């Protein structure tokens, strides 16, 4: 059944090949051209296009591998000067590359589904024939492989989030299986593919340190004398090896600072061009209202309204009109304060895989609400791991249903074309109804 489900979902994705695509399509085409046409030491300096390479080195190498295949499909797509190039062959290749790399997500979800004890399922006592809506593994597979947000963002809008979430889910699966070092390895790889997942790093750090490097606990608290130095060294070496493989060549070339500047362009606006529904969107809105009220009451000159800018898709300055302008340091402090309770609870209280996942979701949530220049698509960092929790707990299922409905709906403005309107509405409603029906059945 799992294979059939994966094939059906992949077929639906293939039907969207000719659909609307965003500027992210050109972003990734340009990255194919950069990694194929230029030597490594020029990748993070190239700026012919405004869509410069700003992902970590492992993703750059991922694009390099794809470019080797792309060369045999349409070599013209690999020319740096061919800005906004989108031949039929190019469109089909890039769309199919997303579908193909989603196979990693399929494998990772399969691994998660095998961890039936995590979902409270005893395979020995489970009836051999039952409704699919009562099968925890099937429900998890549909919620993850058929996630509406991933479908919308990857297969219409265009990105490679399914591949990246495949790495994340593989890391989570290894934790559920007790294979801690493998989990650390895959999460380190993930950080070097897309650095947005650094939001989740604190939860990983606390859990891996506590459950791999210490062997004795008292009322959930670690007994510090039980630390295992060799295990700590093993864990550190795994992480260091991955980061050395990723950033080492650029450090050797004296380009580490340039790479980091591309990865963390703090001169971008507080919010993305399309505001993510977080605290800073409300803050910006309050500033706009205050500025408008100030001009109406003649406390402010009307010219200040045109000077206010809190968003920028590209590198620009930012400012508020009435409220204090927010700096990256302020957003960092707010984020840390928001996730600190979950991290402390994970460290000092009895914890297991479910506690870890809840902390993971909390870290992603806090970073989404208070982070700097948060993209609207970052809501998926919360919804995807929460899908696993929803199947095993009624309380988590309630949170998931509410958050998935609101979070997925917030992605609607990404797809604004008339031709795709019915597709996004139908897929959104189908996913919401399935999630509600299946989770209600599981938790009766």
C-alpha cells in the first residue's frame, strides 16, 4: 500500500509540470548555471543575476550534480547569460528533478512508519484487516507525503523542500530507532544543505547531548558524573566531519567570510517581501497604523509614509516610522527567550523521543514567530514534524489540525494565478478533510 500511495502522489505531482512557477524556478536554473560554468572559487562571488547563490555548500554541490544531467537535456539552461531561460526541456527537467529527489522523503517516511511503537501501535496485537484510517502508518504516510504545503511550494511554486525534509525525517527516524550518531550525521548534512534548519538545532543539541553522552539520570536530570567522554568525542567528530567537508574547501581558499555573508545577509529587511504571519507582521502593521494616524492628526509629515520600508526580497536597508526599528539582535533575543522554556524542560525533565519532537516543534515555532526575515514557507518546519506527533497523541492532533489549516491557508498568496486556483483549493480541502477524518478515527 505504501508503494501505491507514493506512486499516486508522484503522479499527481507530475500533472503539475506545466503549471505556474515562481521566480524560484529561475533562481535554481541560475544556480545550475553557476555551479556548472564556474570553478568552485567563484560560486559565491558570481552576481550576473540578482539571484545569487545563498545556500550552504552542500546544496551548491547538489545543484552541481543536477547540472551534469541537465547538460544532456538542454545545455542552454546552463549558460549564465541566459537569464529567465525556460525552454520546455528545461521546465520538464527541473520539475522532474524535484519529483525524483522527493524519493528521499519517501524513503525517510517509510523509515518513520516502521517505528510503530512511537505511535502507540503494537504490531502483534493489531488486527490484520482494518480500515486504513485506523492504520497509524498509513495516516503518517499520507500526512507527510501528501502534505499540502509541500505540494504547493515545491510542485507549483517550485523549490526542493521535499528533498530537504526527507533528510530531516531520516534524521528523526534514526532517533526513533535509537541510532543517535546517524541522526546527528543527517541533521548536520541538512544544516549544510539549507541553513534555515538551524532553527531546530538547539533541540537536537540538548537531546543528543543528554541521551548519548550521559548514561545516568535522577528524576529526569542528568547525573553529570556519568558523562562518557568517548561518546562526546564521537558525537563531536561526526558533526565536525560534516562541517569540515562542507566549509573546509572555502576556508582553505580564504572565502569563508564571503560564504557566510551570502548565507546570513542581515541587511535584508525584518520581514520577507511577502510577510510571514508572525509577530513582526503585527509589529509592522501597528507601525503603519501609527504612522497613518500620526499624519491624519498632523503629528507626522505625510512624506514619512513613503520612506518606511520593512520588507525587501533583496538586500536593502530597513526602517520603521513610529515604532523603534528592530535589529537582528533583538529578534535573536526574542527567539531565544521563546524557545528557552522548552529547552530547559527537555534537559531537566524525563524526556523521550516524543518530548524531543515537541521541543523541535517549539524551536521551529519560536523562530517562525520572532525570527529575522522569516519566509512564509518556514511554517512547514512546524507542520511536518508535528504530523508525527499528531498520530500518536490526541492533544498533539488537535494542535496539528488547527496549525495545519491556518498555516497551509497562509500559503495561498504564493499561488495567485487563476488557472491554479481550483487546484490549490481542492488540494487544501482534501488534505484538511483527510487529516480531520483520519486523526479523529485514530483517537476515538
